[in-house]
C-alpha cells in the first residue's frame, strides 16, 4: 500500500507526452475558483489530446502561445471576446468556428425563446377538464363529520407530522426500543415516546389547534364571499383587508384562507389540474431525435406542429442527434 501523495508524485514525475502543432486547435476556459480565477486549456481537436494549460484567461496569453506554435489552420472556440481577440492576434490566418456543444446549446436557447413566444398555443393543446361530479349527500355528511371545520393545520407541517408518526410507529411494531428509534430518526427520546403513544397524527394536535381564535375571524365572511366570487389571489386579498383595517402579514392571511379555498373544501379526491407543457419541455421534444423520443412524448409533440400555421415538422432523417 502506498499513499496518495506518493501516487501523485510518481504521476507528476512522468515525462510529458510529445505532441506536434495541431491543425485544429480547441480553446476553452476552466475555473480554478469559480467566479474568481480562470485559466485556459488548449486541446488538439483531432486527437482529443490536451496540449497546454495557461494560468489565466487573457487575450495576450493566448496570442503569445499561438505565435510560439505557428501552423494552426482552424481554431475551435466559444464566443468569449478574450479568445476571439487572442486568436486573431496570434493566428491571423486561421479560420474560427464554434464547437459542437456551443452550436447545439445556442440552437436550443434560440428555439426555447421561439417556443416561449407561442406559449398560448401550448395552452390550447389541453382538453377541457370534465366537471367534477357532485358528492352524494351521505358522502358529504361523512366528510363534514370527520372534518367539521378543518381544525388542524394544513400543508407541509401536517405532512411532516404524518411522515414522522408513520416512521416511528413502523419501527415500534418492529420491536425497536425508543432509544434506538430516537437514534435512527435523530429525534429526542421524549418526542419519540409522544409519537409512539399517539394512535394517529391528529391525536397529537388535540387541544392545540382546536377552537383557536384569529385576528382575521371577523373578516371571514368577507373572505368567503370574495373566494366564492373567484378571487383566490392572496396579494389582492391582503391589500383589500388592509383597506378595511386589518393588520396581518401576507403569510398569516395565506395560512388562514388555505382551508377556505374551494378546492380545499371539496369532498372527495379531485383530479389534478392539467398543465400545458413548458417551453423547455416542448423544446426538448423538438430537438431530440424522433427515434430516441418516448412514445408518450411523441403523442404530445404531434399536436404542436399544426398549432401554428407556419410550422412544419422536420423529417425524421434530418433531426440531429444529441451531442455527447
């Protein structure tokens, strides 16, 4: 066994491989400290062999290196101005081109901007959602009996409470001790004991969230009326309450109206709201080779082409492959 320092010393002692001046030179930057210090790497694009590292990313350094190695015909680089100036000064007769990654990356950005300008067409692809069926009277009565006024907190807090309760109860049923459970879940032993004794997560909140008063209770009829009218924007409701003399923060109002929202108070499991594909998702469908596109994505891509009068789907044989 040898240390890693010995391995590094042996590797650094190896002679550098010999190389000749390349015909096609690749120039790119690399970070030694991101946002602060950068260097320059020079690569033979035909053999993929790294040739040299420059300690900075400066046009003069690039120009000096090119003068010391004449005969370069093509310089492959990105659009950084320092590389452009250094390459024109050090090798004025060389042709400049962009590498495949930057060509593909720039094409994807331009295409995504184009798709973003036609975002409305993506929304038109959605089928209208069917009207949810009205719950039966018996179901509504059962739901009202189980949750008369949403007395418990909603959202992430209750989700974490349920997850922790389920984890503790599962390990209790396995016969683990409270000390071992506390060590595994990084909880206090008294906390684990409370979760282990509670028959349900809601039982741990009994008396804590029941019949709690709020400074917004006197505005509850107004909030219910506004949400019945279709206004669920918290910022707008917050401004309206401030005009009526309410003194509360945005987060307090947001948490207060969460159980009052129509979608929260609906009985039964409502289907999730369908969302149109994002411009980034649609761009990925278009730029990917059709043979590599899953069948579900192909079905969603087909309606995108006739949605715009000037659009035509590209032939499958001309679609470029994703660069490695």
